[in-house]
C-alpha cells in the first residue's frame, strides 16, 4: 500500500497532441480517487502513465514517495482493469485470472483459493472454464475485474470497471468494491462516468476537462462548492441550474434578481442568505451580472424545505415523475431549470410554490465562468 | 429464371474449361511418366498409358544420372528437406518476433525499419548474389547447407515480418499492456499471449516460405556445395544429362517428384492459407 503523487504531469503523444497539460494530484495511502471528465479528456492516458504503460513527457509520478517515472510496469506493483477489458483470448477465464499470479510465483494452492474467492465475489463461478470469446460484455468486464482483484497490489487502477453491467449488478458490484476497499485499504484510482459511483466510492474526486484538472477535492466539496460552471454542470444529475441573474445590494444585504416564467414578465429579488459582503469578489458590485447556481434539490416544495429560504411561485413547463421525486422543468432567468419536488407537491396545477434555498447557492462570474461566492458555512 | 440457368451453365462451362486447361500439363506429365519409352514414341501425347509402369519413377528416384552421380533424385531430395525445413521454421519464427516487436514494442526508428524491410520484399534475387557470396565466404559457410539456410532465412525475413506485422497490428495493444501489468516480459508475452493466437498467420507463412524455398533454383545453384545441392538443381542436371536416348518418362517422373512436397503442402494446408489471409483481428 502506498500514497500516490502526480506532479506537473504532461503528456504529448508522438503525433504532437498534448493530452495532459500539467496534472497535479496527491492522494494518501489507502485513499480512493475518482477521475471524472468528458470523453477524450485524458483519463485513460493518466491511468496508463501511472501504470508505466505510457512514457511521461514531463513531470513526476511517485508511488509511496518514490519516483517511479522510469520503473517498468511489473515493478510498480499495480493491478489494472482496462476500459476494453483486454482479456487474453487464448486463455480460459481461470487462466486469465491465474496468469498474473503464476508470473509472481504464487503457490498453486493459493492461486486456486484466490480464483475461487474472486469468482464468488464477482459471480463468475460458472464461467471459469470458458474462453473470453464465449462471454457477454458484462461477463468479460467482471473477469477483467477479477484479474485485478486476484492480487493485492500497492495501487488499483480501474478504468470504468462497471460501465457494461446491468443496473442491479452494477449496484451490487459497487458496494462490493466499497467493502473491499474498506477491508483492504488499497490506494485506488477509479475512472467513471457514473455520478453515483463517483459520489459514493470516492474519498477524493478529480474533475478533468481537456487534460486539465478543474477541481480536486472531496465529493462534498465538488458537489457543494464547485469552482466553476463546468464542474457544477458535470457533477450531479440532473446538473446544477445556472440561472442568469443581476446582483443587487440593499442596506448591506445581497440579493439576486431573476426573471420568472417563459415570458420573463415577472422579476423577483431573492435574498442571498449567508453570503457576506466582505468576502465578495471585487467585480461583484451592485448591478453586476452573475450566474446563480442552484441544485435541483434546492429548488423544492414547501414541505421539504429547510433552513433559510425565499419563496417563489413559478409556472410549470413540464413535469417528469421519476418515482421518489418529481422533476419539474421551469424557466428562471430565461433559461430552462429543473426543480426536485415531492410527487404529492406537484398537483395538476400549472403553477407551483417553490422554496429556494439560497444558502446552498453558488455565484459564478458569467465572463470567467468561475465561482465567485459561496454562502458562509 | 431460364436466363439464370443459361448463365449458370455458361459459368460452369467456363470454369471447367479453365480447370482442364490448367490441369492438362499435369496430366501429360503424369501419363508420360507411367509409359514406357516405346509407348511414348508411338502413342499420342495425351493418351492414357495402356500398360502403366512405375519403372521410370524408380529410376528417377534411385538410379538416374544427374551430372556424374547416378543415384537418382533421392540424395538431393533429402538435401532439400534438410535445407527447407530449418529455413522455413527459422524465418517464420524470427518473422513472428519481428512483427511482434514492430507492432507492440515500438521504438525510435521502428517505422523506418519496417519501411526498409518492405523494400527488402522487392529486391530481386540476382541483386544479392554477389554480396551474399562474399559474405558467406567471409563467415566460412559457403558451399554448405548452413550457408544456403542462412541465405533463405535472410531473404525470407522481409516477407515473414510483413505477414506477422500486418497480423499483429490487429491485436489490441491493451492485451500486451495488461500482460505487462501482470508482470510478463517481452518473451513471455510473445510466447503466452501472441503465439497462441497466431495459428492462421503461421500457416500462411509456412506455406509461403516452404513454396519459395523448396522451389528455389538460383540460390541453390549458386550457394550450395556439390553435396548439398537441392532437388531443383538436381532435376535440372538430370534432365540435361543424356546418355543416348532422351528418357522423357524418367524426366517427367523426376519433375513430379520434385514438385510433390509443395503440392502436398497446398493440399494439406491450403484451406488454412485462405483462412489465414482473411483472418480478422482478435477480439478479447
Ligand atoms: N496512442 C495515442 N496517440 C495519439 N493520441 C492518443 C493516443 N491515445 C489516446 N489519444 C488521444 O488522447 C486523448 C485522451 O484519450 P484518453 O483515452 O485518455 O481519453 P479518456 O478520458 O479515457 O476518454 P474516454 O472517457 O472516452 O475513455 C484523446 O483525444 C485521444 O484521441
Ligand atoms: Mg478512457
């Protein structure tokens, strides 16, 4: 087990494309790091570099405090699940799992025990004697997972390991991974596109875009205090609403003025509870345009609201029942917003009374898209 | 419908015609080799032998004279086997290693190296004769079976490397990466991951190389010593060595004997050849 340090990592592929542009991430021994980001932003490339499968153009990677830039993969003591599974086609599932063990001279009996353990964990016991070509996508993915879990390396690298599983299996596997991590405490880097996986598994989340880390922090920080609109929009499902508003200052108190409804006929001033003048960015003066970031659950019905809040009556454009919640689409500040309500709160009206929890809001500067103010804790 | 049947008939007619045209020489050779000299002199070229005899075959194999030796093709046939089998195996194996390195262990200049190898495929035999003769002399393996094997391996490498490179390029790189993470090195990965999925291209290479090397005449005549001459050279000598009458039946039998191994390889492994050439990438 070991800590992992990634310092000023750049990667330029031989074709001249700069894929990673100075990545800095530090995770302690036993921590679980989630990497998220759009397709092609360089997540797999970063994993490959940690594993030693791609050369480092610039910067330093260290494992357990030791620089490993020039260490070959087999000496880094890493287990990895590849995005494309990469199962050895000529070997049975059993041989696939045993391959790494036998190369590391694990005794036969111990190999058998390990194979039995991971096969049970991943529910692939009936498949052990099949070849990869005779497996479905989800089964292959679990075998790929098994190949990694058979070992107890310094670091686990998982590249979207559950992406191909059905919903039920995915939930099961997610909790298995969490339990396993709790039990073994092996440092893990985990790429995913799944919001829930990211929020539930990660000790830390790094949100990437175009080869740059946008924000690196705990799930709570990423979710509640996104540093820019990209992070705000990327994490959370449905994403954070970004409502164009005008800042107004009255008696030393802050307000966000927004239009309501598709016709923008009505204007309201929402008191920004918990925001302090003294901590405000210098550009944020009376009349300045801002983006008011509000999560759907902070636009909710009167029954659910708690804490400091402002009230608002808005016309409903569309309602989408999802079971536990009903999502309603409304227009605020001229853009489509989503509010999360209790199903009973959405009667057959075309209007609804909303409670806006502004103390959970984030203010963004529309010109830089960066966050400029959070409510004080 | 009727039109269809007519065109189908026409199609088969043409195909059969083409097959007959291609097989006719084969037939003439076979029937001639089973006739006595008298019958050849009197009968028609394409008629079947009416009293088949295997005398010409026995003579071609065991007693016919080529040059000053009168031991038939047998010793030369063995020479050819001794030379062809190692040359085919070595050039195929080394080609597989080359192809593996060129696709999955790229290094600075590997693309240039591959291009250079490609050019190697187009170098005519004649060009390498003199330099190769000097090289073999310098190393001290001229006029020996080793020298001949060496020449064929070197000349065949361009082709075998090309075959294997084009096959391995379809093998996903993550397969090799996964094996490296598992702790396998260059040769372990080659042996445990790549070789087990190389069956089809292996067949292609073996057939190709076997045909090339067995049928080669030029390298054989230039580089082989008098006691390591391949069967192709011996056949030439046998046909041209005449003591009085020209024994067409023995010549024909000898030619068929010399061609038999390549024929056999095609019949046994031909279907793998086609399969290997059309085999797609391996999906894990
Ligand atoms: N060998 C390579 N040579 C050149 N460019 C590459 C190579 N491998 C990847 N890239 C490019 O690098 C970028 C990042 O690729 P990478 O696979 O790391 O993305 P990713 O974040 O894992 O995406 P996804 O979520 O789709 O898996 C992409 O634009 C890709 O086209
Ligand atoms: Mg990827």
